């Protein structure tokens, strides 16, 4: 498609570039260096597919709704959320457990259904986020302090323990304590019994000891 994109100009060229970038995360029509020089550039065209998806909800007026449709919507949300937190974040970005080659393909395919681009692109950007987390260079939310939040942990299947995750990203669990709801961790633990995945990275004792020293958790009686 490179030839077609280069052979036309103006809005049509922009549209073709946008379509190509939807399938090829690494494609940069103006060259990689030009993209690096503008890391904060906002590409409205890339947002259009998502805008259309949201606008599609208006179609409810014509097609109506059912409890089955609601159940399917919730199920798809949880499955895709699991694909993102369990596999894009905890596996492809941080390698917190191991799996087979076929497992890698299956997990990448599941994560892909959440339409957050490919596993390798996601992991690269996410590692960049962790590298500069809590600083102004953070690609996601600069200088903001991350928090632990139970409600967000419920909605995101465990990602709400985000301050923990920033503290130690190499652990398979993001809720560090048994009272911190982390359903993705429970599911990963169950998957490890099937040997689909293995070698879940534990939380090191030194991190718990550090939290106790800083009075971030109650001392054991
Ligand atoms: Zn992460
Ligand atoms: Zn983060």
C-alpha cells in the first residue's frame, strides 16, 4: 500500500495513511524521526473509528435492547479487559509469567479484540510509561501520582491497584495483599494449574518489608 499512499496527496493520502496505520502500528508516512520529534502530537483522524463506535450506540433507538444484549456487552467487556490486564500488561509488557508460543499467539489475539492496537506496540508504549511514571515525561498522565482504588480495581479486574503496580511491575499480582481485590490474579493462578501458563512472578518480601517500614500497612501482631 506504500506506493498508493505515496502516489496521491491531500485528504485522500491522509485517509489512506490512517487506514494503513490501523493495521500496521509501525508505519510512519513521514518517517520515524519526524514522529519522534513530535511525541505529543494528537492525531484526530486516528480517533475517528472510536468516535463511530460510540456514535453507534445511538442505533439503540432503532434496534431496541434486550437482557441478552446487555449480558453479552458485559461479558465482552470483562473478557477484553482481562485480555488487556492479564496479557498486554502483565505478560507482554512485564513478563510476569511464562507461556508457550501458541499461548503467546492466543493471548495476543485476545488482547487485540480490545482494539488497543497490537501487543508489541502496546507493550512498548506501556514500558515507556513505566520508565517515566510519576514524572512529567510520562507518556500517559504526567507528574500525576498514581493511586490505589478499590472501585477502579473492580471495574478493571485489578488494574486499580496502580500505585502498587508502579512500585513493583514484575509481580503477576497487582493487589499486593489478600484483601486487595485482584480477579485477574485469581484467574492467572487458576490458569497456572492447567499449565497453560507457569512461573508466576511473586511479590518479593523486601517490597512488603519496605511497606511495613513506611507504615503503609499495619504491622503484624
Ligand atoms: Zn504495567
Ligand atoms: Zn501506570
